C-alpha cells in the first residue's frame, strides 16, 4: 500500500504494517552507521547507552508517533494541526511536522550517497574485486571510490533514481512484498557473517568490545550520538512513523507492534556489530575508521572466505535493498508536502523533491574529495574539521531529531488527556503506567540532560 492516499486506506494487515515500519527503520543506520559510531564513540559504553536510549526513549516515542498518526489520520502537519485544534492547544506544535520534513530531506541527501557506495560495492563484487584483498588494498579500494567525485555522483544519482522510481510508480506495495523475503534474508546473511567472524580468532575480542562497557571511553558527545542514533535508526522525529500510524486500524496493538519493530531493528544492528568487530580485530584494522568501516572490513572477509564472491554480492544487494526501503520513506514526506502546496501532480512533486535531494547530495559527494578540507563552521571549536557531510549528519541526528522527538513526547505526555491515550493503547494498566512515565518524565528529561550537557 502507498504511504499516501486520499481516501485514507488502511494497512491490509498488521503484518503489512509492521513490515513497512521495519522496512523504514532497518537500513544503513543499522549496518553502516551503528558499527562505525560504536567504533568512534567508545565501544561497549556506547552500545549500552544506545540500548538504554532505544528502550527508554525510542520505544515510547515510536508508540507516541503511531498513536498521534492514528488519531489524526492525515499527514504529520495536518495531523498535528487537527489534534491541536481539537484539544485547543497552540498551533506551534505543527512545527513538529515541519521540522520532520526538513530532517528527512537533509538525511536523504547524504543517505543516498552512502546507498551509492553500497551500489558501487555490488558492482565490485560482480567483477570479483574482493578476492585476495589484504588490509592495505581494501583501504585503497575504498579510498579510490571516495576520491572520485564523478563515480560517487553516478552511484548517488542511480540510488536517487531508484528511490524516485518507486515513489513515482507507487509500487511501494511490490517492494513491501519483496521485503517480506529480503529482510529475513538479510538477517540470515548477517547470522552467517557472524558465524564467519567466529572463525577469525578474534570473536571473543569483538564481542567483548561490543558488550563490555568502559565508561572512561565515552564522552558527552558520544552519549548525544547514541541518543540521536536511537532516533535515526527507528526513523523517529521526522513524522514518518506518524504518517505510517495514520493508516493504522484501531484493532492493531500499538505497544506490541512497536516492541516487534524495536527488537528487530536492534537485533540487526547488534548482528552487524558482531560480524564486523571480530574481523576488525583479527586483521588489526582501526575500529575508529569512521564511515568507511564496513566497506573496509567486510570485503576483506569476502575476499578470504570460501564462496566469498557470492556472499559479498548477496550482502551488498541486501544492504542496498534495506537502504532503498528506508530511502523511500525519507522521500515521501517532502513529496507529499510539495504535492499539497503546489499545483504539481504526484509525479511532478516526486521529481522536484527527488531533484532537490539529489542536488543537496552533491555537498556530501564533494565532502569526501574536493571539499574534504572545507569546514564551513570551522571557526567554532565544536565544528572544527567537520565537512559538509559531517555537519548534515550532526544537524539532523544531534539537533533536529532529538528536538522534534522531545516536542512530540512533551505534547503526548503533557498536553493530551490520559483517557484518550488510554483508549489508544490497548495494554495492561501496568504497562500503560510505565509508558506514561517514560513519555512524561524519562524521555523528556533524558533528552534535555543529554542535550544541555553536550552543548
Ligand atoms: N532508519 C533508517 C536507517 O536506520 C534511516 C531512516 C531515518 C529512515 C529516518 C527514515 C527516516 O537506516
């Protein structure tokens, strides 16, 4: 089913709904971003803080977005408009929807470039580039890709075309059906990779790195990064889940569905970490290598295992697929906004939104080569050495998403009536009370503390 429809259809089943939500949430955030952030921000301590953020802030927040969407039955901006009008609350809450659209636009601009890297690696796998790679050549391979603006641009363009194609064609339904098999396939492949990692001789080291917290290794900024990533990986703070909730029928249990999505998302991320870090340590690679981490470790494994050619190909195909389903959900909010506010048709709106995202993506493409030393906010200590890509990532994950998230939980926790919420959440009294405490106190206080202390 498509994300938008004027008659406001509903999900064909709870399964279809959960699958679409998993499709949006599981993506590059789990497999590309989570491992490299863990490596950069303190290993086990980062993972622990991340898990706490996921369950204490992300889960209640996901439920909040879904229930707002189900109450409003419209796109995020109109939903917030309707609900605030009905409850006689300030119209300013509508800014949640506006900030969400902006966030999704900024994120997709760099998400597509990274999706392009994964496409490039499919091509490399096809021509058997990985076989026999060693530590140095795997780095050179990645370095060469980044050094070429033209190549990055081509892959970024292809990824955007794929994304636009699905949104224009309204074939998201077909993609969802594909997701039903491909997402589990991705999970199976990750488990097999973890199995391979177990043979590298550094599995215990990798697992200990992920699961033994050493709090001297995490900074305040690392904690903010963990919080921001909880939002990013669950697609929160952008109105996307709110929009999904607007198609939700009343009999779907929001709490249980949210738990399923959160657990799946977390399991995929942890599996990715368990697959990658043993390979990192067994080969003496740098855990803090940054955004290139998976592209510099996994090909090493593919190049040195039996059947690695096929394995590598499958892996990058599934990675692109996971990124694709997320990218579609990132493009939708802007498309819908343009369609509502301009005379453009659905197709026209999608093309304009896609072109605008593609154009901003050039900033990320160039950040890895020609503009590699260009730090637009370098005069501030905090942003020293940050490229445009770094800034886009910072502004979205560390500012926009936590702030819209904060606004959402404040609204749901303090400006909506208990009874209305109770009727939306079909759960035990105990679970409901717990959820309400999380939404009223834990999540907002947590976000404020993390935020203020890191600024
Ligand atoms: N959650 C997706 C991921 O982890 C990214 C995403 C963010 C998708 C925000 C939609 C909205 O890759």
